[in-house]
C-alpha cells in the first residue's frame, strides 16, 4: 500500500509531537525531582524556583497569569500532589523570609482544606501579619486556635501572634517623634547589610553579603575587613573594644544539607593597620556542640555578652555573658536569667553603659512580629528590671534586631538597627534618631525649712482575719529568697503572735510572680517559705507548729501584664508575697 507524501508528513508531525510531549513531561518530572532534592538540602531558593517550574509558574509573567491559580497540566500531578507542592513552596519562601511570596502558596493549601497540613493556616496568618494585613491575620489565627487540637508549641505561638496583632495595631495608632531612616546605597547594596558596630568614634563596620550568599565584615569607606589564617568561610556580627584594637566576631561555614550549622566566636588583635590571625575563644564562650554568636563587649571592657543555644538556658537562643579577665582569659558563662530570656530566641545583645540598659532582640514576647527590640535596665552583676518593648517605629511587623548606639550619647539619639521592613528578603541598615526633650523648670521660691519632730516608726502589725494574715512587709527581690530588714521585723511580730497563742499552728505560704517557668517558680517560692520558717524557729517557735509551703505563681493578686503587652513591675512585686494561714 502506497502512502501519499501528505500522509507521510502528517505521520512525521504526529511522531514529533509525541516525542516533544514526552520530553516536556520528562522535564516537568525532573523539575520536581530537582526541587525535592534542593528542599531536602535546605536550599530553599532553588527549591521554590523548581517547584514553581513544576506547577507551571512563570516568575514575572504578565497578561493576567497567576502562578498560584492551578493550571491544567496533567503531567504535573493530582490536586493532592499540588497541595504538597504548594505547601513546600510556602515553606521555602517562609524560610527565606519572602513572606509576600509564601502567603499565596499557603492560601492555596488553606483554601483546599488540606487536613494533611494543619499548620498551613498558622503560617498563612504569620505571612498575612508580616504583609501588614492584621485583621485577616487575626481571623486566620482565631480559626487556627479553634481548629487545632494539639496543645503544643504551635498553639502557644498562635496565641502569641494573636496578641502581637493587637499590639501592632495599638502601636501604629500611637504617635512617636522617633525617626527611622534607611541608610543609602553606599552601605545597603544588593543582598543583606546588617549588624553595624563602631570601630571607633568615626568608623562604622557592618556585615554584608553584597549580593552573594557569603557574609563578610566590611568597614565603611575602607571595604572588606580580611583576616589571615581563618578556616571559616563566613564572618559577621562583629564588636570592637573601646580602643578599636580588638575585634570579636562570629564565624561559620554554610553548606546546605550538612546538618546543624554551628557558629563560634573568634577574636583578633590589631597590629598597626592589619588584623592578626583570629583565635577561637575558649570553651566558656564556645561549646563545640552548640552555637555561640553575636558578641558584644561592654564599653568598660569587663564583659562579653553573646547569644547561644547551649544547654542550661531558658529556651532556644539565650543571652549569656562572661567576665573578660585582664590576662586574656574568660570567666564562666552566665545565663542572663529568666527576666531577659524566654523559651524562644533572645539574640544580638547591646549594653549602653551611659543609661545602664541592655538592648536585645526577641521573638518570644508580645511584640510587632518576628524579632522585636527590647530594653531592660540593670547590670550583668546585678538584677535586671522588667523588660520593655521599644515599640514603633523602632520595631516593625518584620524582623528588627542589632541595635547599636554611641556610648557617650542618649540611647536613641544616634542609633542604628537592622531590619527587613523594606526588603523582600534581607536585613538592611537603618538610622534611628529620637529628639532629646529639654524640660525648662521654673525657678522655685525658697521657703524657710520646716522642722518636723522625729517619730518612732510603727512596728509592722500582724492582723489575722478569717484565719489568714498577709505579711505585707515580707517582700522579696526578683529571683531572691533573702529576707530584708522589714521582712525580719514583721516575722518578729509573727513570733510574738505565736508566743501569745501557744496552741496555734500555722502555714507560711510563699508566692512568686509569673516570671520564669512553673518549675522554677515553685522551687523559688518553697525556698522563700523555708527562709521564713527558719527565721521563726530562730525566734524560739517550735518547728512542729510551722509548715512551709511554696505555691509558685498560681495565685496572683494583680495582673502582671497590661493590655498593651507591657510588664507591670509593681504588680509583680505585690505578687511576690508571703501569707500566714492558721491551721
């Protein structure tokens, strides 16, 4: 049978189309395999690119094309497969902090009701909050909390995010005279620029990727700060001694797919115009199995503060510090404690010597989202006061971290922060300026002094009502079980009461505030109750008549957190109390 030339051409075209379709299908399959491999290695940028190729997404395409509307491509899998792909696209972009790209991917999963990915709604809400859609984020968080059955860290974080949404809207409604301005392109080049530090009064350094995936330390107007003999490919987050002759910095290697990234702190000294070979700091700073990073040396040179996820902390990354000895050695690493640290991350410490304030970033407190900047007054060797959020516009709905300031000026008079508020992906440097308010006082007319006869201080009485007495003068400092003079004076009156009522047995119950974990608070309250009973026994009261009981933070007298998320230190002080109960 003869086949006409027309039929031959038709058959040839059909065969070519079949080969092309098969080849295209193979390309699509290869896209998914490549994406899966990149995702497993933690290379989220490449993973997102190839997943979008697999589903037919065309980055930057116009003419009404939306890569997040499912297209008809039979070769790229079922709708169930697509939920898997969209979830991984969302996860990839979220891990890159590309929230605006992650948001529509998570929305696809949420809209399909994929029970396989219950966390998709939570991450969708986080992306909505990061994109400034607070009401929508609030609705999604409330829905997630209602639907999510597990009582785990994600439900806790969702409740925190819900408080964040309310806090954000309150902050944005309030006015502020503080100015936050992005630095020019001379510093903020393509990629990340962050973690500024003063080398001296006039020279600024910072960390930058300069459009690559490699972090290096740069000095303004001088370029790359290089070291000889350093075997780590990435360096950043530096701090300098007050004289500018010693540097402390973080170094690490970043290789996708090789497990946990361990960062460590190095130091080097300057000889002339060149930096000497960096030295890995001692094991009191660096634990070989855990990360230490973001060092800061205090202006007086006494302490090195840093962040670490080593054991013995309150959560993930905590703020720690060591004493810097004159002979170059370091003291024991000390955790900054549960006033500063939470179960989440606290990072990037900065201590402003003039104001006596510790500034740090945290993602474990009520804030505006991501990392916020907070302050606490105190010193490493003393107690830290209640932590306060620095508020808008210093904090934004994205990550705000690495605050530095000139030590000889007001904290916010000439400061810098790192933030990704105006970037799709990366931290950039911003200048912070808050005008100093000058208060002019009217001259006070002098009056002749008034002489007041000294009066005897009344003794603290013990008033028993309904078989109970609040020992209002037995108060404790934060994290302390030591009795002060006022507390001892009132316990003397308790001893008098018990001596006048020899048949009475009592329970001394101690309470803490809600700072810290339940376990730690229970232990602390028991030690406070024990201290009171020990004092009464020393006053001659039979120990068999006394019971010491610690209640922890179970029963507060007043609410310790205001509606706007700020701590109420007066309420915390009142909740740290001791009560006597007649048995």
